[in-house]
C-alpha cells in the first residue's frame, strides 16, 4: 500500500512538473525566441594604464645618520 501511494505521489509530482514546463513554454515562447535571437551589445574593452613612478634616492641626496646619534637614541 505504501509503495502504491509513493508511486502515485511521484507520478503526480512528475506530471505537475511537466505541466508547469509546458505551460511556461506556451505562455512565454515569444520571449524565449526573442531572447535567443537578440545580439548582445558590443562592449568596449576596458584598458587601464597604470604607471608607477617612484623617486630613487641618489647618493648625494641620501643622508646617513651619524653613528653617535643612533647610539645615543638607542
């Protein structure tokens, strides 16, 4: 008895799913065809130009802390 009820519930659920799919297709077939036929709008490729500039220290501009000052700071 349980197997019969389970089979009936399964068959009814399957039939309901098929019915919903068929109903959706009949009511929205124009929109489905239009969506399949439309060509997407061309998008421009985004190009990012990033330039990283960093000033380098030259030996004339580089100042070295005096050993006495660092020793006193520690």
